[in-house]
């Protein structure tokens, strides 16, 4: 038995269910894992992987924390199929010593020169030498200071922001090269480090106040106790802090002390159609400013990566643009250079071990920008996001058509939350939900994803079956921040 927001192990499987697999077995879909850095990027030993975080303690059973559409059993357990964080370090660099000009050698008077009394240098010569030395010292100091400023350091705010690439002027508007040149200065690499390990992910500039959007699973392990270093496209490093995150939507906002970074434009995912060309930007395997291209392969894919206590519910955009470990949190762009999604998960091949390191097989998933817009706004304002719910517990053991409301909740609690949206609409324990706003639902995860894709206060229609007859019921979605 499970709540509507925690459908158990009914993850989506794009390849169908094998004949010998019972309904409800987990699907091979996982958040983009974080992988060890290439060998050339990290000569140091790899820290221990993240340990599973302890679940959040306490909840209000009638705050819709475990009811439909709610991410209640709040815990930061690792995502299913996600490899452990591994150390990723920038390539070691060295700085050559400044070359100082050589002074000319001392000379003696020519033997043919008439002998005369020697005199010390005059005041004019001394003044000339002093000026020359001062100018030289100023020049060398300026060069060294400029070199150090260009290298940047965590917390640097006076260094220049990344600039657009050559393709912005040498390639036609609307081409991949032109869009990449304009977008990459606004895409960052996140290096996270905590007591349990370290890893890398991606993010992008949301506004001119220094807010960076990324995935929750990129920063979850260090949000409360750890360090986040945001590496800009030109190599500058600035410290970052988490201002808000939400595991259900797998989104987080990181703040940096910069107001000169150029934000990307957030587009409308509602306008996207299958076949549209898209561009993914991020730092796969720690390789920053990597650009890949593809198309929108499908829309409204119900994807529920993660363990039961740390599951996300994404009504995803599917793309064949190459997405790999490290791309998490990076933008998915349309051909106007607007963000239409946040890259979050990839499918794993059938038969792959859930703990094996996964990579691109041409099936990646992004959080739609319309969901990003509403969630990120809440995270910036309050540090958390509100989820729409209907207020029921679902029967995870049910194998028939649709999704069945359980006979009762945990510890004898009612399966339908009193005074919740479902209760007010007349739903009862044992009712089977067969469609949500006219679209069939076949698993608990499908229903939860459909609910989460809507907004609090929105009116929705469920088609239910009771005692062999079907009828439509209308309800208004309630909000829960659990």
C-alpha cells in the first residue's frame, strides 16, 4: 500500500515489461548519475561515495504529506541507478614566472680614452633611474595582478563575466553554433563537496540577481553541510549557497554573489511539439560547456526516478540529444536559445544493473520549463515549493486497469483524506481511477505525475469506476508543501 505521491515501484519502462516480471517492478529510469572524473582531470584519490541520507523526521498525516501528488516520505536517499559521487577536480595548472628584462653588463672605459677624473652619477641620472625602476615595477605588478584576476578564485566578484563565443557573430542566427556561442556563457558547472564525497553537475543563470537553477539531486548531499563551488564558463570560481530545493520536482536554486551574469530566457514548454530541434548544454563527466543537439522525441512522459523515500515525479520532455552523467541541471534549449527544460534523468538499457554507471543511449528526460518557472519562483521566495494533491492513498498491489484507491491508509487511517479534494468530490476507498482529464492512467506513478504537472487551485476531472459503472468527478487541487 502506498500514498498517491509514492506509488512504490511502478516506475515507467519505455521498453515494456518482460513476460517474467510482475507488474509494479521498478523501471530502469534514473537521475543522471555522477561519475568519476576522467583520469586526466583528477590525479587524486576518490573520496568515499555519498552515504544515503537519513529520512526526514515527522509529518502531519492529514497535511496531505502522504496523499495524492504529495512528496511526503521525505528523505534524501540516493536515486535509483545513480552512481555514487566521485571526486572531480579541475586540471592542475601552473603559472610561469614573470620574465624580467636583463640589465646591460657593466663596462670599463676604453684603453684609448684619455684618462680623466671620475665623478659619480649626477642628480639627473639618479632621477632617471628611479623613474625607470618605478615604471618597470608598476608594469610587472600590473601584469601579475591581471593574470591572477583572470584566473579567478572562489568568491571573486570583480572579475569580468564570461563573454559570448565567436559563433555569435560568425554563424547565422538560429544555427546550433550561434545558439551555443550565446548560451554557454550562462551555463555553469557545479562542484559539490561534503563529508561523504564530491561530484559535479550543471546549472544555468536564471536571473541577474545571481540565482542558478540546477537539479535537487546535484546539491542534496551538501545542501545542509558542504561546499558548492560554481565554475563559470570562463573558469572563474565563485561560492554558492542553496536557497531552496524540492525533491519531488528535482529542482534546486543556488545563489552566487554576482549580478553581472547574463540569464538565459525561459521559454514555454507548452509550445513544444515532437520533432522540434533542441540543444543540451552542460558538463558531462566534468567537461564544461559541452554542447549536444537532437530533437524532442516525446512529450508528457511520466518519469519517476529515485527510491520510494526520495522519488521525483516528472511529466518529462524526452529527447535524443546526448545527456550523460554531469549534465544534470543543465538547460535544454530550443532553436531560439530559450530554456524549454532542465535535463534531469536518463533511461538505462534493459538488463542493466540499477547500480551500474549509466550513460547516453539516446533517451534522456528534461523537466518542462513551465514547471520550472512556477517551482523556481517559489524556491526563491520561500525556499520550498507547494505541490498539488487530491488526498488519497493508492493500492500498490492492484494489478488491474487504472489505479485503485486503497481500502485504508497506514495504521488504520482512512484511505481518503477527510475534507480533501477527493473526499469533497465523493471518492471512496476501493474506487478505481481510470483517467485523468480524459487521459488514461495505468499506474500510480502516472496519476501522481499528472497531478504534479498541474497547479494548486486548478480544477481537474477524474474518471472513476465503482461497482462496474463509470462516472466523471471534478475536484479542485489542494496545495501541500510536504
